[in-house]
C-alpha cells in the first residue's frame, strides 16, 4: 500500500456513516475522494480536520490512488 503526501480539501460523514476524505496529491497525480478505514473513522476525521484547519499536508497510506479507495493511515506533517 503506497504512501502519498497530500492536501486534505474536504472531509466529513455520509448518511451511511462512512467518513469520506478528499485528498489532492502534492505532486498532482490525483485529486479524489477516499473513505476512511472502518475501524479508525473518527480518528481519521479528526486528523483530516486538523490538517484543514492548520493548513498542513498529510502523509496518507492508501490502498490505491483511485477514487473511493481506502485511507489506511493518515498523519499530519509539520
């Protein structure tokens, strides 16, 4: 599962309870919606919102860079 440095552009819950996070790769390779891994949804939403509010990039471990793939890990970078 590859790692990418990204900007979080949007994040929030859907009516089905899934947390969606929109990520744009800093190298321009993708700009897609992703879903948080089910057992860490609240934590990933908190991390995504912290990145947005702080104007920080994130390091994201994704199953794939295709739209609606899963975010497995998400870390805010200084």
